[in-house]
């Protein structure tokens, strides 16, 4: 099981597009959830934060081993999601992986994730 929380910087002037992106994901949740199954993505959550006038998105995820990489997906929702990603995420900023210190998932839930 892979548990991550990573911070990505949003490109300057792209806040409104991020609003659209997040609304798009919410409006198409049925299809989003279908693609998560192929990725063995058990939990994926996006957080948003502003620090010193800069905008950041955080991805928190719990993923099983051997899932399909989103980049390899042919599903329309993933293609649209990646298009927003490339438009909105600043690739000159090195993403920050937060360090996992404690994982609190009941054993019976962990068994279902394997």
C-alpha cells in the first residue's frame, strides 16, 4: 500500500481554471470513481491552500500495488483531468512530499485494500 500527501504549486493566474477543474471532477464523480478502481486508488483527496499569496494543491492518496498509472489511462475523464493538470500545475516547482509518520487504518480495512 502506498500512502502519499504531496504539495503542487498552481501556475500564476490559473485559480479560475482550478475552480473549473475541481468542479469538473465533482460533477463527473461517477466516472472519476470508475477510473480509480483501475488505478487501485482506494482514497484520493485534493486539498487547496494559499500561502503568502501563492496557491497550492495537495493530493492525499492511498493506493494499492500494481494499479494502472493515470498517464496510461485511455478513459476520457483521465484525459481531461491531465489536460487541466498540465494547464494549471507549475512544473518548475518541485513537488513536496510530506513525510508519513503514522498510518491509522483498522486491520479489517487494510485487508480489503490488499
